[in-house]
């Protein structure tokens, strides 16, 4: 079975291959070649992940193959902002079935995150992390919440920033509640916006939201040595 992917250098030395037909499925590497080469195994892992949640979805019955459908090179816009990919695939409106599917996936990604952090002590939550942009696990969780808020703000669909709670767990809950409430209204939405030179759509914010939470959950797992 052939899966089309889009490839981009989302940050310096950080390439991501996005599997368009599998929301939340991606492959990352320090270079384009490895991101593409690893995509097949990441697709297999993705289906194993769904099986873990007893989620019924069509499994590939043939050998997994990859087709690079789109490529994007990020560039610097005003204020040193890195403009990331808006693929042609991001133009496709979300169907109602896709929205329902994404809502389930959001349950799974949040379940993964909470399973990792539920037994973390306050000391572990605030222990400094060296060599990372976020200085602690609390900082990572804060970043996850604000990024999800920010994605929806790209389509002018976020709540007011001053309404964000200070407690990080309350932040995660409020943002995710807002996301789940907004998503059903994005079915069929064809709006495309541009902010600081970067284009956004409903499909793109779904793509980024699922990726972002999964990626940072793995970051926390690595830090804790789990």
C-alpha cells in the first residue's frame, strides 16, 4: 500500500515526513533522507499504537510503500520567525468522519501524555533539563498547552490569551476542552489564513496538534528514562 508523504525541515537539522492519510503519523530525523527512509517503520508503529487502544481502523494488507508527494524548505520571515510547510494536502477540507477520527486520536495522545506524567513528583516536574528549549517537564507541558492554543489562534478560533489558567494542568484541560468543542465545526471548513508569512488551514492545525503532543510526550519519556 502506498502512502503519500510531505517532507519539510521544520527546524534546523530537524526534518519531518508527514504521512498525509494518517493524522498524527510522522517520521523525524536530522536529514531529509533518513526522515523519508524511516517513514515506513513509523507507519507500522502507528498502527500498533492504534491497536493498543483497541481502535478499529483499516490495517495495511500489503507491503507499506512511501511516495514523496510534496517537499518544503522552511525559511525565515519577519522577527526571525521560521515559516513551516503549508502543503497542498493541507487545503483539503476535513470531512465529518475525519473530525470524529481526530477526536479519538486526541484522546489517545492525551492518554499517552498523562500516563507518563501521572506519577511524576513535584520535584521531577521542575527539575532542570539541560540542553532543551523548555527548562523542565513543567515547561514542556506549558509549551504543549500554549502551542495547541496558538494553532487555533492562527485561524482566529482561540479563546482570549488572558483567559489561560496559570496552573499547567488546568491549562492543558482548558485548551483541550476548547479544541474538542471547536473541531466539529471545522468539518468542511475551507478557510486559509496567513500569519507572519505562514499559511494555515483546519487540516494543518490538526496535523500539527497531534504531532506536537506525541513528539513532546516522547521527549518527556526520554528525559525520565522510561
